[in-house]
């Protein structure tokens, strides 16, 4: 999926960092998509004040020679569909606790010469 701007910045945010560092705290009542682009930098995105849409949400990443860290609620199901070339994608505590009917966050896009990490927030 390529990022498509749906015109709703709260539930479909687009964040870009180039040669720098940024920490972003998202707030959404029904997140559908997010586009995260990081080139030669570092991006931290916190989802602790986010509710996913009933159909779940997709985070599209482009990470080139940088790092993206996502901090998500522990009860979310995270599905990795992003590709990686000379780098790493890691979802921490992926097989930890199980929850009934968890909201699903899908990761897509590409990591090149960088890293994408998903951390679980403690309740």
C-alpha cells in the first residue's frame, strides 16, 4: 500500500523526518492509517492515546538509513507485512499475553539500512 491522504489528519496522520529526530504523541478516536517516513533520522511514535478503527489500522513506513520506534498498547495485535533490506524489523513481546478480539495494527512499507521496532506499553 502506498500512503493515501484521506483528509483526516487525526485518524490518518502523516509524519516525516529527514536528517533529524522527532517524538510524536498521536491522539485518535478511530485511527485508520498512518504514514511514517524517516530518512537519515530517528522517529518515535506513541500510540497510547489512540483507538483503532473497528476494522483495525495500517501503518505505512518508509525508513531509509534511520530508525522508527512505535510504542503501542500491550493488548493490540501487530501484524508485520513490511519488508526489510539490510536492516531489522522487530516486534517485541509479540507472543506475550493474549487478549480476546484485540484491535489489529498492520505494518506495511519498507525499511532500508535502518530499523523498525515495535514496543508494547505497560498498562
